[in-house]
């Protein structure tokens, strides 16, 4: 598959932000966004928006987990985290360019059925 210039720029942006983040949650979200960006040119355009960053996506995930926190600990599973990140970037249902990647198929399946997703636990005290 030949990548568009926008896809290449989105990959560079996410790689740079992922290196700066150094935490596993940001890296996981970046990897999922990279998968989507390489399969859908429209996704790369959303990632390249100036005001949207990987740190902002992580903040949106933390905020959602905080809404449902019990005893100072909020959780979202991997599928929810990616869904929240996509919502942050305003990525809607998109059709992949030359075929669906395995990761994208697994993400769609876990989002549709709610199965196969491991929990991501976030202790909100670690961020304050």
C-alpha cells in the first residue's frame, strides 16, 4: 500500500508525540491511531489538526475514566480508550483504503461485542 503525504505526516507526528510521552497508555493509543491512519487517509487528516495531540487524547481518556471513578480509581478498557481517542480526534466510522488491517478488524469486533478487551486501570491519584 502506498501512503499519501498526509498519512506520512500523521505517522511522523504520532511517532514524535509517542516518543515524548514515554507512558504505555499513550504508546498504545498512538499505535492504534497509527493503524487507523495507515488504513484510512481521512484519519490522517484528523490527526494532523493543529490543536489535536496525543496528550490531549490521553486527557480525554482520563476525564472519561474520572467520570466513572469509584474510590479514586477509574477504569476504561482498551476498546473504550481507543473509542474516546477517536472521538477526541473527531474520527468517525471510516472505510479503510485498500483493505482492513487485522488490528482494525479486532478493534471493530471488540467495540461491537464488548468482548476481547482487557481493562486499563488508571489511579487518578497518580496524576495529581
